[in-house]
C-alpha cells in the first residue's frame, strides 16, 4: 500500500541532523525527497568516512532520498532549481537566516513561482531578535536554552553537554515533519501553501515543559531572587559550581532518598525501576520487604522528613537488590506490574526480541556500502504504512535520473558536470 505522502515531492536543502532527520521521516511516509547538497557532499558525508563519501552518521539520517549535487553559486544550478519548483510540494532548508535570500531560494521568491509551495525554514534561534543572524548547532542551543545546566553534569568546573543524543536537533526534526504534514493538510482544504518556521531554540525550550514554566503565585519571586543572586555571583567571579548550587537550592532542589525511581546494581548487571504512583511504590516496597514509614503520612517526596526517611532506606534497598539477578528482579516486578527494565547498550538491541517484534529494525542495501541494518520508522499506520524506501543515496547517485526527468539530454548533463554545476 502507498504511504500517506505518496505523490508528494520534497526538495531538501539541509545538512547535519535536524533537517535531514525531518526529511527522512517524511520519506518513510512515502514522499519523494530530493536532497540537494554541495558537489563534495554535505559535511557529515565526510565525517569519519569508512568509504569515500560515506559515513554511518550521514547514512543514518538520509535514507530514502535521492541525491542531486549542485553548486548553488552558479547560475545554471539555480536555473535547475527554479525549473523544479513548479512540481515541488515542499522545501526544507536549514541555514543561517541570510543564506536563502542570497541564493534566491527564500520563500518569497519561490512562492511566486509556485503559490502552493510549503516551505519549512529551520534556523538555530528563530528569524527575529538579536541572535537571529547567528549560526548554531545542538551544543550551542543546549547551552543557551538551559538544557545543559539542567542536566547537572559538571566536569573540571564546567557543565558538560548531553552527549547521548543531539536532543534539540532530533526533536526539531520531528517538529519539521509535524509542521509539513499539518501544512499539507491545510493546503488540501485551501489550495494555498505557506511558510513554516522551526528553530532549535524553540524546540529545546518546548521539551523542557515544566522547567520552562512560571506560575506567578509560586515561582516569580524565587526566580527573581535567583537571577539577582546569579548576576552578583558572576560579577564577583564565582565558580560555575557555586552558581549551580544556587540554582539547585532555590529553583531545582534535589529530592534525596527516592528509592523508587532510579537504577540499581543487581548480582549480574544493572536495571532501572520507575514507580511514579503511590500504589506502585507500595508494591515495590512489598517485594523488597521494606517497611517505608512515608506511606503512613502520605508519600510526599518533597517533604523534609520524607527525604530523610528515604535516605535512610537507600543503602538498605541497594544491598537488597545486589542479592538477586536482574532477570529474577524483573520477574518479581512483572508479577505485580511495577515498571522495570535492564540497562542495555545500543549494540545489544540489534537482536532484541521486543525491538524486532515491533518491526523497529530495517535491512537495506546501500549502492556502495552493501548491507545496512538500522532503526526503522518510529510509528505505524494501518492503512498507509510507513516504509524505509531505500538506503541513503551515494553522492550524485540520482543526478542523471533527476535531470533527465526535467528534460535534460545526456550530453547536456555531461556539460553541466564539466562546468562544475553538478556531479
């Protein structure tokens, strides 16, 4: 069965993570995604190449697309782009705010050619404000948005990035796909295209939800106290640890003694337990044989007495969990519905029965690299199923196919290559 976006053509001027990830998800929905990239390839083709022009990072973010290298500084390349626009439904671009207009691929210019065009413009900090002109990557946005400080990882006196994943980039990729799908729906009703603005800063703030929220009655005074104290600490040359301590003591107090939502070492490995309701906490305590006095007065993890009681139970729980294996504990928790799971490394999941049972792995054939196994589409749709259309494209793999579809003859395509317009 065709995917939900079968027949939709997308022209993608993107690199690194957010834009490519959004385009890849739309490809999984059946869209025809043409990736326009520099003649040498986008930067992540060249990062840790294992064969010329191919890296695992690039391949993981660009499956299902067709590659069209173009030197957009050359007029003939821009002629090709303009020739494509009438048949294109969506453009995705991530660049500094001034770049699209300089190249002549900004929304206002292209919408005159195709009023039905949906144009998703992703930037680091948004199109307005004093920092709109600045380039930025996930690391910078983690720093600016508070994500990094909230993580609380400090080494050698400075906060450390969230390194397991580029959280702002990937979340923005999802926002790109979400916005494009909504705009396509609106176009079906109105016949009109529109511009979508996404940015890494907005996404990074959005995923923090309650942390980036102020209820005037309970938050405003403490926030003002913190910002005034922080300014004084900075002016006085205080260390980052001192500022972090102030943040956590005033706005983000640590809840000590929480034995029900954390990881534990068992006899043969490590597992996590997550009890966020009173009845689940009671079930976990019963399995451990722990008498938790906090249940008598009503469990309040922020109460000082509750924290003290919990801290006294921490070494007790840690010692108990070491006495049995991970599987033994998981069996006990499963019997009473307590959420728990083993701590695993990513390579283990390639053969995980839960992952494979839900079709979360796809096997593809790359034109240069051969067999590729990777994570598949993250959602399922019963009537318009998602599908990984193909592996990521080799650089220029589809140049002839795309240009011949525009009416170029083989000798004309070769001339464009000779002139450094394409590859």
